[in-house]
C-alpha cells in the first residue's frame, strides 16, 4: 500500500512537474487487539513496521498513530501498534 496512493496530484504544464496535494488521513481508532510496545535504545519506526507488518515502508503509519515526527524513537516511549493497517491510506 503506497502512502500517497489516494492523494490527488496536480501537474504544472510549464515546468512539467507533478505536485501532490495535501493528504488527509482518518484517525486510527483504538481497538482491543492493538499492541503496545515500550521503545528501547535504537528502535526505529521502520524496523517496527517491518517486524509487525512485514513492510518497513509503513514506518510513517506507526509514527502518525503515535504523533512522532521522525523515524527515530526515544528510548522509553510507549507506542501503540495497530494490528490492522486498514487506516494506513489517505483520502
């Protein structure tokens, strides 16, 4: 699933460049089957996405759910890992 799969694009005819519009994401509701994880030194969102989803490119989904701004996670941070990636798509 591509991060910008559903994002609308705009093509500038003069420069022949394609620009993505703003991607809107739904909130990811908490579910009883979500996993919770305490980050340790060296943990990163891409490694966790690979471990839990089998796809390191979904790092941004874990970061978004946990309001992280980077791929790196400070040690001791409590993370919610949604079991379902159904909400990992933009509108």
